[in-house]
C-alpha cells in the first residue's frame, strides 16, 4: 500500500517520502481501516522537525498522522463492537500512528462509528482536536453557567472547545484576531475578544475555567482572570507534577511562579495530554449529529499533495482543520 | 403475528394448511435499539414486518453521508428489495431507532409460499402495490413540494415518530439540511 513516511527529521520538504509499504497486520483487539480521509495536526509538524524525539521516540521511517476516518475492512477475534463495513473515525494510538496511508490498524478501544451527517473529510478533522477539547473541559468539571475562557477560538481545539462548552450551557469568552471574529462568533461564543484591539484581561473576570491553548505568558495570566478556586487547564503550558510522573519525570516540580499563583487563588492547574478514547468519540458523534458541534475545515488536499498540506499547516494560518483525502 | 394473519384473511381465503405453512416460515424477533438488521454491502435474503418499534433504512454515499430512504413503524414492511431482486450486496443499512420487534421472513420461503399456495399471491400483490404507491408518492413529493410541505406530509405519515428520531434522520429523509429543518420548525411554531 502507499504511505507518506517520515524518513528523517528536519524541514517538511526534505523529510518525507511516499513509499510502497506492506499492509499492516491486525491483532485480536484491532480493526483494519481503509482510510478515506486523514487530518493533520501541529503535533505532526513537531514530530517531523524532531522536536518531540525525547517524549515520542519513533523508529524511522514511520508513517505519519493520527486522525482518520474510513471503513472497517478487517477485525480481530476479540472485536465485538464493530463489523466489517462500519464507517468509523479515530485518533489512532501512538504505537499505531500512520493514518496517512491507504490502510491503518487501530485498537478498537480508540475507534467510534463516524457521525452519519458529515463527510469522511469532516469526520477526519474531529478526533484529536475534539478529544482534547472534551477531555480538557470534562476534567475541569464544566457545568451550566460556568464562565469559561477559551484561548485561540479559531484553532483546531479552540473551535471545538467553544461549541462543546456551549453544549454544556457555559458562558464562553474566546480570543481571536480581527479576521476571525465573525466566524468564531458563529460557533456560539458569547463574547469574542479581538486580541488585536482589546485586552482580554480587562474583559474576563472571575472565570470558572480557563482553557489555555497557547502557553507561555498566557498560562500565568490565566490566574489573573480566574475566580478564587478556579481551574486552569492547559495543553501548551508547563507539565503539572502528575502528568510529569506519567512521562517518567518523578522529580519534576511545577515551576515556582505557577505554584505561587495556584496557592494565591486556591486554584487548580492541570496539563492535559489527550488520550485516544472511542467512548469519548461516540459522545462527540452524538453532539455532531445533533449539530451541537460542527467540524470546521480549512482545506482538503488530495493524498498526492500531502506535503503541501503539511507546509500549509506549518504556517499556523489555517482556519479550521487541514484534511487529506485518500480515496 | 395473529394480527398479520387476520389481515391476510380479511383480503384472501387462507386455508388452514397455508396458514400453518405461513406460521412455519415466520419468526418473531426482538432487536434492541441501535442494532442493525441489514448492513450496506451484505447479502440480503430477509424481509421484515415491524410489529413494534421504529426502524430506519438508509444508504451512505461515497463521501460518507447518510441518506434516509424509509422509516418503518408498526405494520410497515422493510428490506433492501434491490439487493434481493438483483441478488447483489445491500445498498441500504437497516437499523433500529428504538427497541423493536419484527417478524422475519426468508425471501425464498415467501416465494415458495406462492408456489405452494397461489391464493396468497393476491395478498403479496396488495403489499407490493401499497409499497409502490408509497414510493411513487415519495418521489413526486420530492419533485414538486416545498421542504415545508414535505415535512408536513412526513408528520402525517409517521405520527409521533419525532420522539424516536434524530433531527439528521428527518433532514436526510426530506433531502434538506438540519439548519433548514430547524428553520421550518421555528416557522411552524410562529404560525
């Protein structure tokens, strides 16, 4: 089968090659998916550049990408939830990475039926960003009338997080640039803050939850806008001690400044590392079918143009997901 | 099952032997919500009569979107007749939208019924004609009525079905977007 593989770390244009590789085998708990569409995410470009070698060691060459939608064409002996012919979507687990290929093997625990009211391309754009949004806000215990600040509302995670938070009845603030204000408003955010003309710190007060998708200063500033006892959930800031332990960093301590801010506000800081989860994807399927969440697609590329798609992603200017159509 | 036999008897003379044979080829089965009776691509040799619950038949297009062909509630027949007639893989998936009870017939057994008891043919023809009428109406409505009119007819044809269906099921049956369906509903509330 044909696959787009990372052959060496470095610049996107120098590091990738289309290769003919053997069709993957399935284990008892796996399904083999004929890939209809795959989506790419910032983690893919970070992997290509070699920035994640210490946390995600992968053998070279490796087929890229995690987000997939397609059709189940084989299943392992232990798989009962899916049948041959089922239309599915998934965030492929790390050890099975390789959605940019004609076929990919996925542990069935990470798979869900795809929403019936959207295309394969739209479905492929949902898993990683959708799971990140859902798991972040669920961890924070989001509930009706919570005041939530979601940074970068036009991003892959932000655009879904806004819709998920609204489906839970929260009041949503989000930040974005002038060009994106209108379409981000249409996602349902109650107050869209144009960061080029407004200072979100003067607008957001006593938030119950801040979803920090940007890191750096934004992580620290979150404590200025949360209420006493609020929660700061980050996917881009420093690891918290519990997450660090998961990565084998037993002696890791939360940066002192962050500890002080947490203490001053009696707040909780948590770094969320998305984990593949079929049950969560089923929850997202229901929300999509009920139009509580709409996938936002920036552009669909044919498989042969995957390298251009990754180059486009690396500019950071995409409005919604970049998807690659396989067949 | 008794209800079906009575219905047949109200239209044709069914001998005791024919009735016994008919019983022998039918099987009452309970299916839980979300289970599938037929899946797109599979071989089909069964025809179903709904006695309780709600089913939906739909096809999935090349892009992965579902299009609803039919809902089936009590006393409706449902199957993939294209697959049976042409002896090819199913075009449709048939799923239960609620816990449902159906009477299942093997298509070949029903054919055998016609050979053994030709008097049954009149009832079979009645069912098929009713099915053709329903399909013709559906096509004509699709061609000439507005979305709002089609929605009204849908509610007439399937009373109370909205309790069991999702919006996208209905929108895909009417051939409109979910946004359009929401708009139509809002306009109806205003009237």
